[in-house]
């Protein structure tokens, strides 16, 4: 049997308990074309946040059995109306809560960072440079230390951006605690502290994870552990409905991070979701529209000066290119060159980050103390660079006729005084001594072509490129979007300084295009990034250039490696199923990858046999086979889930004799008994207590067995089976024989489609031409 998610190689070796494995037929099967092992021993654990955890698959398949059909027929119009209306109510609640949290995050980050920069600038103004550095470094260190402590000790799942975890969940991977209430709290507080500590990280990724957490918690009816449950919310009893809510939550998170409602929907569609349909598009759009309306209302309040330092630095909206823009045909070759270089830089960034994360993984495995120490070291190095590098830049005289004071005394602004005399400003300090959002605004600003010196821009670009790579992966909530946008903006400015003399484009526009090129080269999205950038800059005139840049940079980046989130998922060990099959999978059939032994149950099974199998294996699904005298020959009746078996044992719906279950027995059960309890693992067989007498009784599995599981012939190509498995969202796929004999040969699960497992079964495929062409190309990186 293919190894289900959540159990190791030791479980595979468990001896068959009910009967001989069905793979041992009366007539020996023909020898396989390729030699393979007998078990699936691929890893079924993944790095969730910063901890190694077991992972399982989600059940997106609709269970069709007699009990659930009877329950659905018994529903009245009121219950059906409640089920449909609650989907929209939940979307409204998700939009409201995510927008409020997004606003609170920005409010807190702006005020915490603002106070730090105001105090530091005050010390610099009085020429107390040593005290200024101490205040700056100590503030950053304290904030980073607190963020790493709460993340490491309370919710390690909150570390990182969270986008790989959410993307894996929407692909059908169930990792423990990624959407728990404590993960949500640590994600919010930790993100505020970490971003405020001047680390080169962003808040967009954590906001996507936050939105997904809120959606998942609402979908399960609240948090039972913390006593925050509401019975009227518990209407979604399966993974399919909760998956749709998490998709809406991820779209809302991206919309709240950049106030980009359409971009948020497209981001969820292009990057996050593995399944999409028109009804989900409507609900996602409704959710992000609520986010946009609430944020607009709250920002209007802040623009009137009622939010402290928030609203003065332009955090959410970079409205910097609203003036009319003109460009000509001779500007296009320069834009194409910028996009090609941006695609190369994006792939180099992915390669560098991939190597750094591998090193961090070795350090993090040494224990919590090493995780926190690493975060502290990165914080100290960042503070030293941010404070020390501006000293190498020269002072520039303030230009006349500027729209803002020069030099700027305080936090936000394009003209930071730093160590310069009155009437002068430090261009490098204007970028380093700001939040990342304010630095982006400075780089995107129009009519500032002479503000930054070319050497300062090169230093800033190189610093951002490496600091953003080093800062991601430490044990704090951190995102990649804002650092990549900032690094790309610096690259675009630098490109404009070198080549802009022959172009009509200003340096601020080059910065916008540079951000687009690095985003496309690193994250490999096109439509969603295009719309997000347009919503950030508030100018549709940029559309043709941004489309061109994204298409070229993504194409160039794809030549070298995968997008950054796919690389992170590979490092974390998530068994993510891509939408395409590898070429070598067409050379194999499903019969080439099924492994044994296979465990089955009879339609009416002894309680003791069920308990023994559940305790000695980790299977999550079991074929139910009717045998004589129920039928003339063995027949596959269906598939029953482990969770349903445990529920039947807990309810003790037993029979003294092997006879069919009466219809009156349904009155003892409700659909809630079989519904998934929520996030994480449900009831365990170890919690079921049975007497010796009960162990000798029988259970009729027929009413609770899925009578229409998905099945494939053993001769189907593995590539075709993969497409079916992924598109339908299956957890188990039964393999039946081509000719009569045994009713079922094995079960395919997610791990049977993972290249690591397939190539371990068939090592000769390493040398196949189709695999060599696809898998050795990244070696030229």
C-alpha cells in the first residue's frame, strides 16, 4: 500500500493482520520492467515555520455514503439557506477583521519606528553620535530579540512569511498549528516588532498568513483551546469549505498589505490557490472590496493627524507617479535591457537566499538558543550597517524650491541631515534612516533625478540585496515582498542613472520598473504583480511598460530556477504537487509505484481487528471489500476513513453478530460526529477504551463507507493519474487490476507522486533523457 501521510517507514513493515496482502495473487504478476523497492520511505515531515513537524493530506473529496446522504436529505430550506449565506457572512467578517489588523499593524510600525528615528535624529542633531548609535542599535536589538523570543517559544509556526505554508495548505497539505490562534497572535505581534526593528523584511507575507489564520479559525467555529467558540459559526464541516475561506483570507491579507484589492484577488488566484472557480472569485473579490473600503475610511482619519506619526510617511499607498507620463518608442530597448538584467538578478537573489536558508536550517536544528542568537546577530549587523554606511556618503546642498523641508529633521522625508552641517543633507541616510516603506516612497518620487548620488545608490542597492537575503529565515515573522520591491527600486534608480541620459523616463519611473523586474525575476508572477504595482503607484499609464518588464523578467528567471516560494517549499519539505507532470512520469504506470502490503476491511468487521489495525498502522484510508457469503466473489465496496472508524468505535455502534446495521441506528449519530473537528489532528485510537467483550463484537461499515471512491486502472500512466489526483483534490486514489482477480491492488497517496519517492523506486530514471533535460538545466545557474 502507498504510505499515507503522517506515518514513517517503520509503519510500512507492520505485518498484515486480517488476511494475506492482496498483492499476493493466485497467479504471480508479470515481473516489473524496472526494479523497485517495497515501501514508500520518503520523508513525511516538513519544516513548518522553524520547527520540523509531521504533515498529512486534507480530504477535499466529497464523501458519498448512506449516512451522509440521509443527513443531507434531512436538511430543511432554512439550514440550506444558512449554509449558503454564512459563506458570504464569513467573507464579510474576514474582510473587516483583516483590514482592522492591517491598519493596526501599520499604525504600530509607524509609531514605534517613528519614535526610534525621532530620538536618534535628535541625538544626531546635537552631535551626540555615540549616544545616537546606542539608542538606535539598542532599540533594534530589543525589538528583534522580543520578536524572536515569542516566536521561538510560543509559536515557531509563525516564523517566516507564511506564504509557503498557506500555499501548501491550499494544495492539500495539512501541517499542524499553522492556523492556530497562538500562531495568529504571534504573527501579528512578532511582525510589528520585527519590521519596527529595521530588519530588511516586509509585512506583506505575514499579512497573507494572518488573513489565512483568521479565515481558518472562523471556518472551524473559533478556537476551542482558548474558549473562543461560537456554535452558530460551526457550519463548515469539511476541508473543501475551509479551503475556500483560507483562499479568501490570503487574498484579503495581500489587499490589506498594499491596499490593492484587485491585486489581492489575482495574487490568490495566480500564486496561492491550486483550485479555483467562479463562485470563489466572487467571494474573494467581495472580501478584498471590504478590506479596501475599511482601509480607505481609516486612512482618511489618519490623514487628519489623529494617528500619531502614522499617515505622514505614506506606508500603504505609494502615490508618487500621478503626474502624466510620456515615453517613446526609443525608450523600449532600455526597458527591455532593464527587464533582462532584473530577471537575472532575481534568479541570483533566489539562489543566494536558497543557500542562506540551507545554512540557517543547520543552525536552527541546534536548538532554540541558536535560533535566537542568529536573530540577534543579524539585528546587530543590520544596525551597524544602517548607521555606519551613511558616513561614507558625502553631504549635498539642499536644493531650492523643494516641496518639503530640507534637511528633514525627524523620521520621514527625502532629505535626512544625519551628520551634515545646516543646509545640507545625506542622500544615503535618507534611504537607510527610514522605514522600508518610506525608503520606497523616496525612490519612487518624481522630480528627484539629482537627489541621489550614483555611488550612494550602488551602496544602497548592494546593502539591500544582501541584507534582505540574510534577514529572511531567522525566527521572526518576515516577508519578502517589501524587501524585493525596495531592492528593485534601488536597482531601477541605479540603472536610470547609468542609462537614463538617453531616455525620456525619469529616475522615479525607472525605480518602479526596477521593482517590477526584480519581483518578476524572483517571484515569477505576472498578472497579480502588474495590478499590485499599478494600485501602488496609482497610474494606469504605466501598464504597458510594467507588463513588458514582468513578462521578460519572468521568462529570463525561469531559465535558471524556480520561483522563490517554490524553492522555500522544497527546502521545508512540503510534498507540493505541481500542476504539470514531469516527463519521466509518462514512462511509468500507477502499477509501477504502488507499494505494499495493502490493508483492507470486510464490510462487516470484528471490532478487535479494526482496533489492532488502527493501532499498528498509520493508514488514513482503508478499502472495504465484501467477501463470501455476502457476495459470490470479493468485490470492492468502497473506502472508509480512519477518522470515521475511530468515531464508530467511540460511539460503540456494535453488533453481537455479523449482521447489517438497521436504519434506526442512524438516530444515534449526527453529521457533527463525523465532521472534522477543526485544525490539526482529531480523535486518536489511543483515546478509545473498549472492554474484552466489545472487542469480540462486529461493526457494519457499509453505511459509513464512501461507495464511489476515485479509482484508476493499474495501466494508467502516472502523469495522467497525477493530473486527476491534483485537479480533483484527492487524498486517496484506489488502483484496481486490469483483469479480474483481486478487487483492489493498492492505494496512491500524495507521497507516491513525489519525485523523491518515484526516483528511489526507479533509479534508472535518473539517466533518462527526458529527466536530464529538465532537471540538469538549473546546474548552469
